[in-house]
């Protein structure tokens, strides 16, 4: 076990003059992605596609189309293939971040989750194929690896659809790939805002599902940079998985609120004790690189056997029994390191 590591991916794609679209563009990742793209590039067109009108209005106040003429705000749902096709005009690169993501919500509303996470993925793939989009990356989740809840199952299905889309490209140059990672510091769906909200309400104890529970952690800026790096490296059909640190949920509480009493409430239905991002079943297709793992596709004949090199290296095959799981990780965050990451996020939020 070590704490002396870092994860600092470098964007490796040139988006200057390109048409870029992000679904779920008003979410936590979407806002961070748009901010980073505007920092680094001058795209010809940057389309923020989402179904929430109010969030689009709020986002336009931060990222004004007058200040950034490349911006386009499209109200639309990934369930609507015709709207997606319209939004894809002049688009070269797509990031698919739209999804129903909350485990309890998905368990209670399974059909709605399937419509968005699976049928929405199909609609996006068809629109990208028909419009000749060059590169597509779909955001996945650790819950897609050996899923035990509906959300994870729908994302696994979505992952399979995006990998298989490379078989439908034909002679065109389009490529589809996946980026999979765990809990995101700074996102609205993480436990950090929940804990802080409860503390603001002066609750007597913070709820902890299980004191043994572990999770992978990545900052939202690292996630955005990793996607921009993978966009430049992808050959099609890969699942890119970053090498990031783990931390016990109990230590997370101690970093946020040292000495605050906790209450063990038990694991919720569909929740895992530890996160898994690569299972032993995927080990024979997995290569290890300096800052990530890559699961290569076995279902794409034109890609299965060709020499594979990304990030300036060939990659090292992992052992046959390898698994990448949060409790088996060799990189752990100490509470002080976690506090520093939170302080960095807070500074960025108020900048």
C-alpha cells in the first residue's frame, strides 16, 4: 500500500476548429468539460445537449454564447433520436454523459432507466453513425463491472452497445470508446454534498452504510482531462480505466468532519461494499499503462488481433486472475490528502 502516487492525465486531442457535442451537458461533468474545452481550445461549435431547461438557463449565465460564440444550447432528450440527429449537424466529437444515475431511483423506475441508459445510447450511436461523427466517448461507471443493481446493468449494456458500434462504422472513420471511473469529487451526486448538507442541518450523526466500505476517488477535473486524453488516443472499442486512489468511507467522514459522530445504517439494496472496475473475467483483455488500464475489445474482428499501442507504449498484460477493486488497490488517500483535494475543489468553485 502506498500514498506516494499521482494521477495527472494530459489532454492529447486537438479540438480547435472541431464541432463538439456533450449530452448531459448541464450536469457536473458537462459543466467542467465545457469550462476545460473553452480554456484549451477554440472549437467551431460546442453543443450543450440536455433536457433540463432551467439548468441550461443557469449555465448560459456562466458560459454566455455572446462571450463564447461557439456555444449552442440544445434542449433535447437522448430518448429523442430525431432531435439528436438535428443536434449532430457539423459535429466531429461527441461525449455521452447523459444517464439516469442514482441507484435507488433506477431500482424504483426501471423502465425509465432502461429508456434513457440503453435506448438513449442506441439513439446516440445511430445519430453519430448517420452524421459521420469521428470520435465518440461514452462515460461509464464502476457499477457496470459485475453489476448487482439495475443502474449498473443498464450501463453495462450501454458499454456493450458503444463497443459494438465499431462494427457498424464500415469504411468510415468513426470510432467509439468508453471511459469508466468511480466516485467523482465535486459532482452533485457524490456523498460530499450530502454530508455537508447534513452537517449544516446540525444532525447528531452522519450516516455510514458500513465502516468497511471503500471507494475509488477522482476529481472532476482529472476526469475531464482523462476523457480529453483518451479522445486523442482511442482506436475504437476500448474501455479506458484510470489508476486512481481508494479511501474508506469512514476516513472520508473523518476528513470532512473530524470527530463528528457517525451512525452505521447498513448497505442499501443494490449497493456494493467495494467498487470494482475490472473483473477477473476481463483480465485476459486488459493492458496496463502508466496512468490507466485499457480493456481491449474481443468482439470486433478488425481490432481484436492488431498491434495495440496508446499513450506512447504497448501496454503490459495483467495477470489472469487480476481484478481492479477499491479494497485491493495499492494506492490509498490519507485524510489530509483528501482534505487538500476538497480545499482545491472549494477554491475552484469560488474562483
